[in-house]
C-alpha cells in the first residue's frame, strides 16, 4: 500500500452485475459509477472481474523483512507511544495485535520492511529498542507475506467485529482496550479473539485527491478492529457489548471531528456517514438513478 497506494486507485476497469442481473463494464469514462464503485461498490452491484495496474518486481527483489515481536504487558504504553510516533516510509508497515498465546494474553507487533534486514532494524529501532520478550524475524518471499493473517480467512465460528479509524495512538486508551480484551478472553472458548491495529505509509494514497473516488478517510493513520471469535451463541450479548465498549474507547478519545470505520471492518450498526464520510449525499443521489 505504501508504494502503490490504495487498491481502488489501481483499477483500470471492472465488470459488474446490477440488481436487474445485467452485466456491464465500467471505466473512467463512466464518471458516476467509476467514482461510486471505488469505495462503495457493494451498494451498486457485484463486481465479477477487474483489470488493475500491476507493478513488475524482479525475482531478486521479491522479498521483504518481516518481524514478530512479543512484548510483556508492562511495555504496553511504550509500545503504543512508539507506534504513534514512528514515521512510516513507503517501504514500511506495522501491525499491533492483542492475542492469546499458550493460554495467556500477549502483545504482538509485526513490523514489515520491503528491503534488507540491516536497514529494517534501523527503521524500526524505536520499537525494537523497547525490548521484546521474544523476536522472530526473517527475509520472507512475497508468497508468504500474508501467512500470519491466513487464520482470519478460516470458515466457521462467530466473529462480530467492531472497528475505528484513528489519527493517533493514545497509551491510556490502549491500556483500557487491553483490560477489556483480557476480561473478554477469560470466557471459555474465546481464545481466538484478537485486537488488531494496522498502519501503513500514506505518502502515495495521500497524493490522490479525497474526491477522486468514494473511498473516504484517506487521512486515517491507524485502522483498529476488535474481533470477538467464539462458537457458543450464548456469548453473543457479551461479545457485542465488549466490541462496542472497545470501539467507543477508540472513538471517544481520538479528538477527531467525526467517527470513522473502514468499510471492510464495519460491524453494520454504524451510520452511513461513519463508513462513507462526506460522500454519503452524492452516493444517495447516485443510488436513486
């Protein structure tokens, strides 16, 4: 994302089926649909295929440095502060997880650098110098970059999700989120639950005008999501209440002018404005056509 921008910015054309079952092709010549689909597509039809810009990468450059750092709970505030302050360059991204490992809640940070290990360690020195309990890192080929996220694609289980976009990482907020996570995962059968924060360089995506597509909130630095993962339906009320408390912690402490949720992470109870921002009125107008 840091090097090539948002996925919606790489589209050349796409085919979709509308509510009447008609198959159509959309390009930049179709001003309204081109704008609407790139950020709010599911409201207008089902995309069946797309042509996107590709970036050639020689095999010799087809690898990146990936780290897996586990920190003790007492380092939480330092980790959050470092994440807030780090300047992500296009070759960098970093994720924060609260997860359960060996029956214990852990803080996991996964830095990524598209380049060699020496430079990667320099770029992420502010995180590494905090002193993780354990570290696993390696130069990893492209086809294994997302191995750690494969579990989120597994079928089955109940997974209500609640998310928020933020401009800053506040240590006291994340301490409160940690406490909520520890309390919720004390329930039997919730050990796959996770709190996730994603951060990417926005240099490329930020150079695209905010009105170029219906995708909103290009300025959001941190995307956070709480996934309550379990199988026992009797936990539904507990999980829903937990997710809303965590989301409220993120929303009410960021000092943003309005709440935001990334469309792919949204729970479904958010207002249209929270998901689509100031584009809502134009989207409603187009939807009526």
